[in-house]
């Protein structure tokens, strides 16, 4: 049985007639941290929209366990999307709802058989999982930036997804909060066995968590590197090595 969870074949990403990236081909395996990287404006977030079902690609296929996601009708795609969890850059929490209400919202929508006590218990469990026990009754405005990211992650975990997507999770965080979030990402991968797709240009995060890296090039509008971080550092195209070794690059340490 293949360990590939999500695959992209000959995909063109963009809007209308505007092609931002073309001929993308890669596979994301069970339990790995897959990093999509590149400079600003290269199409990282656009690709993410195609992967999570918010926007159809201009060409090519997105395969979830071999099923062509965009060949399905809207209802079938909605069922497949329940396997995804997404942490958006801002956290995207509903400001007028408590953290418990934010988390129980998707649970109640997709599992109407659950009673309120069960919903509340699951919300408390997800918050504890991301390091926010006892925060059920807080509102997003009462949280720090790092706590909001964790709360958004708790909601992303609500439906026990097998693929977790992160859109620039370190944006707006101080270095310590960013490091703590990276450590949490690795803990969730190890404890849940989920595949992680991380869209970022932040080198400290890339060095800490990446298993496989995909580099999107703005100039050629396609991928120019795909592989483990060490391989790209040592053998990648010059532009990729420059990106990975720019001024704020940490020292690379092989994982034990």
C-alpha cells in the first residue's frame, strides 16, 4: 500500500488566464513535514488554495489517496475536505465566539449526532493538545499572537485530519513563539501521524521541521528543486542554495 497521501500531477496554479506556477509535480507522504518555500510572490499561497479545495487549478490534478479531488462534484469534494485541517496566517478565528465555540462549530456541522457535552469535551481536548488547557471560555481578542495561532490549530484539528496545512504559521510571531510552534508541529506529526504541509519562507522554521522541501521559482514560474533539506543545501540549484544560506540562516544540524 502506497504511503503517498497527497500528490500533484502537472499542475498549473493561478487565477483566470494568469499562470503563476506551471508543471508542478510532487507527492506528500504519510507522517512527513513537506515545506513549500520560495520568495514572496512565487505562488506558495496560491498553490495552497488549490491543495485545500478553495480554488480549482488551471490545469493538472490534485490526488488524495489516488482520487482526483477536482474531478469530483462539490458534495464529494466537501467530504474529502474533512480529511484536511488548515491553520491560516491570521488564525482566522471568529472574534465573537469563545475558543470552545470556534472549535465546536465544525464538529457540530459534520457530526450532528454529538451532544453538547461531547462537543465541549472534544473542544477541551483539542485545546489541551495544543497547549491551551482551560482556555475554553476565552475570546480571540484575549489571546497573544502565539496563543491565537495555537487556538487556530486546535480548530484545524477538530475533525482529526490526516493532512494539516499551515500558511506562514510564524508570521507575526517573536522567535521564541515561532520556535514553540515549530516544536508543536513536530509533536503533532509524531503523535497523530498526520502529514504536514507548511508554506513558509522563514528559514529557522524550515531548518527545524522540514523533511522534504519544494522550491517554487518566481522567475521561471515552476518548481526548480524538490528533496530533503540537506540535499538542497549541498546539491540544489545556486538560487536555492542562496535562498537557504541567506543572512538569517541557522547552522544546519542533522536530525538524530
